[in-house]
């Protein structure tokens, strides 16, 4: 914050959903945008989507109760599946034409009730996530607020497809972009393969996130989300890159031990 400028509340945008009309934009805590990029395609139907919904509810409660994170972390959701790409502000699916930010303070976060259907538009979802994070950083700078390095967490159980459900290699265009953005420390990108993701799907995630990719047995959404909270906490404390690598590797090792 510019010390020469007085702090003053900023009114929320007029098109913000009514349930978030009281978002505390005047809160001067340093922000940490955290975006979950979630696969809700048809292969997630049944227990997987149920477990994801349950985990989001539990995680939302846990992060609200963590005082160190609740007023600093901002949460947004991007989903791919259903009728395409969905951008969520808490439980509200935003109109594609909306200009309001989807990021919600963690202490106000309420997750949507997600349903599984459609195809795996992974490429478009990640592109949307990158755009939203960049937009939020611009907004925060405009408000005179500082922020920690944002986090993007991709979770999928399948291969990227086009809008017709056919496998596509369009995701390859993301590889150099993600490498450049992370080298510039514009955000930290995690990629998790869940359920019965194929070896080809695992390879896609490895190329998208060479340092922070993992293949998890089953659908351990709660453990995964708690790892994102731990990573956010480390970011707040100014941890070195080695700390994030250790945290991530410890999570993968624990999952392997639990599954055995």
C-alpha cells in the first residue's frame, strides 16, 4: 500500500452476486489468490463427484477456521465439463460476460454443488485460470494491495479433449507458457491426476507441471486440498522453493504409503 494514500473502503461491483455484496474489499491483508481448476466431466460421475463436493465443504470450513489464512487467501473455482468452462464465485456460476472477479475471501467461501457431465476441456480451463489470476493481480495492484504468489491447482482424471470429446494435443501450447510464467514467479502451478487416469494422462500432467505433478490413487480430495492450504501457509511465511518441493514430495509419499 502506498503510505502516502489514505486507506478507504472500495465499494463492491454492482453486478456482484448479492450473497457476496459485503465482501471486505477494504481488508488490507496481503492477499494470496488460490484457484482450483477442477475436472467435472462425465467420468467423474458417481462417487468421485460426491467425494469432491464433500471435500470442498470440509475444506471451506477448515480454511475459514484458520485465522492466518482466512483473511489472506482468496479462492476461485474453474470447472471443465458440463456445458464447457465454468467460472465460480463461491456457489455462484458467473455469466461468461461478467467482468467481476471470481475470487472470494476464504472466510466467506462457500463451495458450489458440482455435477459431473460433459467432456474434458483441460486446455481451455487452464488458459482461463491463467487469465483470471493475471486479472486478479491487476485488480489488487489497482487497489494498492500487495499479494503473495498465486497458486493454481489442476485436478483431472482423464485426457484433454476437444469440444466433441475427441483427444487433442492442444494442451501442448500450454507447456512453454506455463514454464515462462512460473520462471517469472507469476504463479505456482500444481497438477494432480486422480482415479484411473491413464499413463498418457499422467504424461500430460508431467509436461504441464514438471516439478509439481502427482498421480493419486482414488479421489483423495480432502488430503489434496489440505496440501493446498499448507502450501498457502508456506507462501505466507516466505518459504524457499525447497520447502514447497519437500511439502509436495511428502504429500506424494504419504499417499503412496496410505494406499499400500
